[in-house]
C-alpha cells in the first residue's frame, strides 16, 4: 500500500497541486472579487514565462523532429494524414453543432447593441494581404513574436527539411537542435512547476471579473455552448481516441489530458497550453516525430472549439437579422465559413474579428449584430480554448494510427524521467 501511495503521488501529485491552486483561486474570485486585480500580475508572469519558452521550444522541437525523420515518405505521410484529421475534425465539430442547435433552438429575444469600435484595422485588408501575413513575415525578428506563430512554425519546419537535405555537412547543426530540444524540454518542466500558483491566480481573476457577465440576455446561448462543448469534449474526443487505439487510447488520453485541459481553461490560450500538450503527448506514447509536427501546427490550424463557436455565432447573427439558419444554403455556407475561420483565420492576429466580419459580409447582415456575437465569443472563450488545445493531442493520436505507427510504452518513459 505504501508503494502504491508513493506511485500515486509521483504520477498525480503535480495535478493535485494544480487543482488545489485553481480551487483556491476560484474561491478567491467568488468571495473576494475586489482582490483579484492584485493577483492578475502573478498569472501574467506565469503566462509570460510560458510564452517566451514556447518560441524556442517550437523551433527546436519541430526542426529536430523533421531533421531526424528517416525518409521523405514518412514526413509526407505525417503531413498528409494530419491535414485529413484536421479537416475532418473541424467538419465534425461544425456539423454536430448544427444538429445540436436544431434540437435545442434559441429564442430571438437577444439585444442588438450599438456597434462599437472593436474591429481591428487589419480586418480592412484584402484576403490576399491577410494570407501574406498569415504565412510569412517581412523581417526575421518578427518571427520571434508569438503574434506570428504560424510563420515561425513554417520557418522551423523548413529549417528541419534543409537540415535533412544537407546530409553529413549538417551533423553539427543537427546536434545543436537536438541538444536545444532537450534543454528547452527541461526548461518547460521548470516553468510548469509554477503552474499551481500562476494558473490559480489567473483563475481567481477570471472568476472574479467574467462571472457576473454570464447572466442576462446571453445566458441561454452561452449556456447551450457550454453544455454542448462539454458533451463534445467527453464524447467526441473519447471516440477519436478509441478510433485511434481502442480502449487503451481512451484511457491514456484522459489520464494525461488533465493538465492541458486546466491550463487551457484558465489561461484561455492555445499557445500557452502547447507545452502541456507536448508533455501529455510524450506520456500518452505518441512518437516525437508526430507530436512535434502535429501539435504546434494544430495550435494554429486545428480548432474544434472555434468551429463550434463559429456555428453558434452564425446562428445568433442570423437569428438577430431575421434569417433562417437552417435554410440549406445558409447551412452549407456556415460549415464552409467555419472551416475557413478555424483553419485560416485562426493563425492571423485578431482572427476572431476577421471571422465575424466574414460572417457579416457573406450573409449581408447589419453591422449592429457584431457586438452581440463578439460578446458571446468572449464569454465562451475558456471552453473554446480548452477544446481547441486538447483536440491537438487526440489529433496526434489519430495521425499516429493513420501513418501505421504505434504508441510507445509510457510506463518506461515515466520510469526514466522519475529515475
């Protein structure tokens, strides 16, 4: 029994501390909302540490993984199967949201507020200009900004390919990026040790400031989103994990999905959750060659929560403007917009605003509906982020299965790490 208790503490001690920190933070937010502004800097410091760690982590993880892949066919299969998983996942999220809203409709007694000056000036650019910013930057230094994450991911990916093509002459550089990957992995562990304090402080701030807004006119659509989102979280992700590796896959996914889920829920940032996802992928047993490609790209391009939110926003916007959401043409356009917004606009700064402008433009709605759908988007953001982020690890599991690889033994890896 003593050995079992020790093993339990080793495996779940950090998670229990994280839950304790978040629970204390939530209680502070409920009973001392006037105090939460004093705690927010603590959460900001933790998130800033995560953000500055993520940039070099992404570079070394992707570049080293691609550089060490044996054979071009393996890399091609990973990218091909990953793309299939991403598209299918987002379509499933969109279509299932449509079905849920058909079964549980929302009344039209929501307010159309005065339009506010909340749309970023970048949304006035052409789609060609948006795509340029989406994929590239004009200066190397701009790659190091988390606002240009996809461009940096693409650059890291290309560096890995260039390293592979350079053969023996790149041995020293290959050793450098492999060593950098190991160093940044250890830095990540050090930063995540601060998670109970940092995320607890952030949770206190969210509960203290966001909680009161969850009532009133927006209660029903927001409530429906959270009900459906949680249902989707537990059922669809379990189904995907089962399709990947059966009951073993489901068990491993949920055993290692607690930390990423809590990180995403409290930080409202897929980028901040990526380090926790990479750690979870290792414990699940996903090969590094898969996880280091799928999870960083998924952080930008694979967003189940945003897809569901997009369908809800289109539904509410059509409701407010007197149009029928379930008219066949509107439904087809809704799924298409959802796919575009979730994959393309997700990597653009203020991409949510771009999605809302696209909705208004395609359906020719009055601009007065923008504030209403933006309020809904803001209030569902915690759960949307959790769905966005935690969907990446299950996508990596499906990709692993589709390219014909197996999960490694997480017990061996845990033993090595603990030793």
